[in-house]
C-alpha cells in the first residue's frame, strides 16, 4: 500500500523557536497533502490543505503566518511552526492523496510528529 | 452542531462480545464515508469504507443510511486486539469544490480478557 513518512517523529523545542516537519509520499505522487493536528483525547482537526506548486488553503482559525506550509514537489510537503509556544504542543499528522485513486477518495496518513514546546 | 458526531464512549466489553458504534453527519452532500481505527499515539488507519448497500469485512460490518445521515460499525466476536479508538470519517465537498475529510471525535473501545 501507499506509504507516507514524517520526520521527525518527535521533537522538543523551546518556546519562541521554529520547528519544521516534513511529510513525504514514498511510493506515489501526491498533488494534495493535508496537515492535521490532534490534541490529547480529541480527534484530528484539519489545519490546512497543501497543493503542489500553489499556496496552501487554511481552515478557519488556523494562522497561516504561524503555520507555514510549503509543497514544492509531488512527494514532499513541509509544515513549519514558527515562534512555537507551549499551546502548540500537539500531535501533527500529515496525509496524502494518491493521484491514481480516481473516484475513490482515500488518504494515506503519515505516522505523525509529536511536538512538545517547553 | 458538529459535522460528524459519534457515541462518546468509552466502551468496555468482554472478549467475544459484539459491539456497535453509531455516527451521524450533518452535511447531506457528503459523498464518502469511512471508519478509521487509531491506536494510542499512532496515526489513524483505514478500517473500511462504508457503502449504501452495507459492507462486511470479516468480523466487521458497516452500514450507511443516507436518509437518516447515519453510519454504523458492528464488531462481532471482539478480540483483545480490537482495543483502539474508532473514528467515523466523512468526506465532504466544500463550497470551493475541494474535498476534505472530517473526523468524528472517536469512540474508545477496550476489550477485556
């Protein structure tokens, strides 16, 4: 099946610093990747939709200047959390849609990145 | 009203029991429906898609009622390995024509030996 990787799997950073998370589709091309955030005991919340070669589309309430998304190729999207604060501590998960999936809408999820801001 | 609502849980059932999860969605234009499984501190994994005709995969049966905007998942002969959080997921079409998945809050299931 389709594989999506994320790096790093976990990161601890100090308040005020920036953290970059990478999401890669390993064996398929993805024009669209999605970034989710999950707080403890809550469900996944879509943050933004990342389209290759164009600007990301952010969900309501998500600060685009704080969560920078770059989707420079069909296999890589990055999320940068700028000036991180403790309330940004969360589980960040990316997913990608396989171009060949046709009419079946299925996303493949990365293993997630656990961010802790101290 | 939340776009996707699930039983709050948690469910604690003995091994071998049958357990049912329910889910309702608010967007009548929703196109696709799924059940995902998420283990603790892991990413969600697709369990099965849900079709109007109902579908079965081994011990798992999913059903969709479009008129009632209701989705269900039935697990028969539950195993210890079924312990996880089950997420009801709906694919919706936004006003701009984009597709996105909306997740329910999940129902935690624990199977006891």
